[in-house]
C-alpha cells in the first residue's frame, strides 16, 4: 500500500494505492469506501482485490473536509449529530465535484506505467454505489465496468438519481442488493432494473437473501460472510472479463 496525493480543481485529494506483486502492468479499479471512509477494513478489501491482479486506487472523497488520517468518521447513525455531519459531507459532493474528482483519479491512473489499458473499473459501496454509476456516466469511454454493492438511493425521484444516468453508461454493470435495505427497497430495485434494460446495457442485478445494508464489510453489524464471498466472486469475474482483455 502506498499513500498518494492527487491534484484536483479544489486542492489535493489523498488516496491509497495498491499494486499486485510482480512487474505488471495491470488493469486498474477505483474502489470507493462507504460513508465511514478509508479505514483498515477497506484497506484490507482493496488489498484483496489487488491480489487478484488489479491496481486499486482508494480515494478519500471527503478530502475537502480533511485528509483521511484526520477525518474522524467513527460513530453511529443512531447519533443525530453524527448522522447530520455525515449527511452534510455526502451532500457536499455535488455532481460537478464528483465529475472533477473522478477525472483527476482517472488521469492519475493513466500516468502510472504499471497501469494497463484505456479503461478502469469502479466499485462502490453503500452511498458510493451511486458515485460509481455516475462515474460510468460521466466517463463512458474511460470506465469499462461498474460494480455497486448494497448501494443506496440508486433510484429516487430526484432529477439526478443514478438510475436516470445509465443511458450515458457504456460499461458493464453489477448490482448486489441486500433484501433488508430500506435505502434500496424492492420498488427501487425494479425501477433501476427497468432503466438498465431500457438503456440496453449488459448488467447483472441480484438480491442477497437475508443480507442487510453493509453486508460486505467485515466487522460491521451487517457483515454477512456468505454474501460477502459471493460479492468477491462477482467483482473478480466482472473486472477480469471487462478489463484484462
């Protein structure tokens, strides 16, 4: 693992970079953590993906607030003050900021001699599932695969809801949904899948029985080992087929 800084329109984004062993080059995947940010459990997840043959970039999407080493995002959604702070950080990530940041991340990866291929993949978790979809829509010629695991609010009434953006996407997409997730209920899943079908995209959208929001993250109350392993097999398959050719 390597600490890297990426220049953006608004300053410097700190990030973690993971490489497989060997000479490379390898295809790249941008892994965006959930709302609790970069932390050891997500670093372990990025390392696991890197061991499958991918360069993994993990950006601190909240860098405008503080570097990840100084962001204190430990808390509970049951705590109103903590919840308001977290929603404030997420709300500050406007579509314009997200596009600018994604462009900086892709440019950074393109400059690395150990990164292979014109297209990268992106994996999002919880709130960042929507960021992953948006990245695919904003950079259709540079994102070859999009994966969202227990992504929340992917199909809402908002004019910029992620499901309204899929017509711009060229990547293959994967969506893993928890069947006990109030942020992505059955109606929302149907709306998302209808939009994906209408766009003519290659995708897989599946429901994880008995899983809760956050099922992939070890140590979290929602962690589900069986569902997490299925998620890993889906990610490695998706990125392997779309990025390694």
